[in-house]
């Protein structure tokens, strides 16, 4: 009897919330990415949940699709989803391919690029201030990517820190590695600074609602809240001890057991 009561309560609650979209009927909002990252998944998850109350029974949110760098895979995916009314594309490459395959379909781009509607590029002044707190003695930085400038730092080949920006790539270094890129694997960088994925997901959801419900054009959004991740093992591999007062500022601290 108790099981039946709990089942009825659960059903009633679900119906009161509008139910869960099946992802198989109605016009679709697609979420796509060119390559797989934990961050894109976390942003999608936040946006997925935030959108549910707005379009129940009218527009369905689809699961996050990954193209894995393959345009043929992207074409096959879009061929299966002809009921699409809007695409949320994670990364400039995903947005470019989507516009190529589906001209005329609104594309909401989430990327660090200039064409992004939700920018995932970390503000350089804020990042520089965090670096000074992370490594108070550091004054030189090596950029592992396209040329960049950073306030209060000298850019040189023999820096006190090595920085992988959004368009860069990690490589072995003998100094603490820091990054503002979502593509650097876990455990590699001593410090990772990225836009908070939940905040980014809410920005995405707001723009989808603005476009489909309010019939207004996309606008540019920047995520003001940052997510700070410190990896103690990565820091110790290069002989660096992260200041305790900085650890108190971190949102995530990773360490081996």
C-alpha cells in the first residue's frame, strides 16, 4: 500500500511539473558539440533543466550530440532531426558546421570565439589577478598558444607559469601549468579558471526562451561567475606548493588519496 501511495505522489508531482520531455516528439531544440568536454556536458545539463518548464508539450529538448570532429556524422544527425527549430552549438566548429548544413536554422553559439552568443572566454584582467594570488612571486608567463598579453605579467619563453589559453594546447613544462581552456584534461593543469558551467547553462536557457517564446533576437552574454579548480598533484609534480589562502578561494580542489 505504501508503495502505491508513493507512486501516486511521484506521478502527481511529475505531472504538476509538466513531466519530462521524451525528446522524441514535437519541434526540437538540439544541443551539439564538435568535441567532447566535461564542461559542455555540464552547461547542457543546466540548460536542459532550466528549459523544461517553458516548453512542456510544445518544444522538446534533445540530448547532447557529439560530432567527434566528423562532418559526416553531423550531416547524418541533422538528417534524423528535421523538426529542429533551434540549435545550441558548443564550440565555433560545431556552430560553423551547423550553419553550413542547416542554413536558416537559428544557431546559438557557446564558445570563446568572437561570434559567440554566450562567451566562454575568461576575462584576462580577472585571470591575471587570480594568478597573482595563486603564485604571488610569479611575474613572467609562457603562453602555450596564440600570442596573448596578460596584465601585470611579462610574456616570455622562460616564465614562472605556463598558460594554456582557450585556443592553446598543453605540453610538458617544469613550472606550474595554468589554463583557461576547457580542452585541457583533468589532472594536467595546477590551476584551471573557467566560466561557471551552471551559470553558462542558465544564460543559454534564457536566450533560447528569448528567441522562441519572446520572438526576440539573440544577444551577447558573458558569464561573470568563474569556476576555479586547483589540482594539488599537478602543482606538486613541478615542486609548487599552492598557498593555503588561495585554496580557500577555489571551487574545486583535486588531490590523490
